[in-house]
């Protein structure tokens, strides 16, 4: 039995889809063995050989001993159209399976080791558990836990995401991505700021609360380059692209300072800080702001202070300067009242003693003589 036309198709598909010819032939031979065993009068065991040059197919029936060793083998290639139809059907099934398998392997090889890379996909499917992104040559899954809170994604939206994990599973390569990871902001900013790509400016740390606010600490390795200005861009043009991709999430860029007090003061922006007292041993910062800047420094539900703490690695306590004044006034008032009370007690004591004394000498009783004196 010859497979001339099938061999040509195998070679063409192998070249186009990147599938090995030998792998296809091995799988095809196994399929033909299964087809042979279903034919009338077939032996219980068999093997099939396929000549890769001529396409000649030969079926060898086998007898095995109790240990599974071949004790007898003879050619038993079925003739007729029935086996030919079975062979053609088996060929189709094998090719479909191999092509799917080859695609899965190719996708896995393309994305293996790309954790942390930025990808662009089109939203294909949305449900409460996850979002499926079409990457063109593969699909990626965006779990609910990695979505930006309250972000509304609809079918057809084009979005960027960060690759978290690439797994090679039985159903194929599974690419897990995130839109809530802090490094997504890093990669988005690198697209807009060439100084980050060439190493002139470096991102030291990122603190993010997805969907609300992100603070980025940057440093320049060139004294002539302002790191904050490079990242923000002219009139905020560079950072605005990042904000747009994150659907309006606020992004603050802060220049890294060796003076941790100054850095924390700037990290609490847009609030204006008056003083910062640092405790290096306890890793704490006591921040003083004016009364009207207190709520701005703390932020909604403590968000601004929380992000500044994450960015600096210090515990940040914020208070207004009026708190100190109030405490001082209260302490002074307490001292004055105490002094007045003490003075009152002294006066009351003197009056009591005067009341017990006689008013004049005439009131002093005359001593009475005893009997002996008389």
C-alpha cells in the first residue's frame, strides 16, 4: 500500500507548520496499527512501517510470548479500499492532532521565559472570573485577582498587560497576565521614556494601589538629566500616556533623595510638608504639616501616607503643627490652675488658724490657783 499523495501533504504541512516529518509518520503508523486491529482476521499485535521516500506502507502481524517478546512476525498488509479509507481517515486525525500539538509547543516556546514582559491583546471574552485576551498568535488569561478594581473591559477593547506566568499544560500553553501589578506601570513608562531604556534614569521603587494612585521613585545617573522631568515629559505628555492606559489612575513621579526626610516630604506630595523627624533605628518618620494640609497629606482613607510609606520603607506618622500648639496651651493652662489651687489652699489654712486664736488679751482665761497656794 502506497501513500504517495499523503507523503507530499505531510512534507508541505511539516514545512508550513514547523512539524517534524518523522513525528508525523510515527503517529500515523500508530494510527494504522489501530486501524489494522479493527480489520477482520487481524492479529492481536502488529507494527507498521512507512517508507519516508516512497510512502510504502507495510503491516507486520506479530505473535508474542508471555514476556511480550516477538516470537513470530509476518507481513499482513490489508488490501482493498476499506483499509485505504481507514488509512485516509487516520491520516486526517493524526494531522489535526499533530498540528494542534505543534501549535501548543510553538506558542509555549514563543512566550517561555517572558515573565515580566509587556503584551498587547484584544479583549475576547469577559466574565466575573477572568478575561480572555487575544494576542494574535495565542490567548492570555487575565484572572479577576489581577484586574484593576472597578475597571470595565468590553469585548474588542485593546489593552496592555504584564506577563506573570507561562505554563505548558495538556491543553497548551497558558499565559497568565496582570493589569494590577506595579511592574505594569514600570513597563508602560519605559515605552514613553527613552532615558529609562538606555539607563540614564532608573526606577528605584514603585508603590501602587491599582485603579487609584501610583507613586514612582526615580533617580538619574547623569547630573545633566532631571529624572522627574524626563518621566513626566513636556506638559506631562509622557506620564499622561501611562495614565490613559490605566484608565485615569493617578501617577506621581518623585525624585529619589539620599536625605530620607526630604524624600518622604516630596513623596507626600501634592501636600506641603513643614518638618520631617526621622528615627533611623525604628525606621519611622514623624511628619508635621499645617492644619489645612493635613487631610491632603494623609489622603483619602490614608492612601497618600500609605503609598509614601511603601515607597520609602519607613513608617510615616502625620500630624498638624496646630496639634503641638494645642498641647502646649493645655499644659500651660494646667500649670496655672494648679498654682492657683495651691495658693488658695495656703490662704484657707491661715484663716483657720486665726479663727482658733483669741480675739484679744481680755478674752484669755485667768488661771485658777490650786489649794496649796491658798
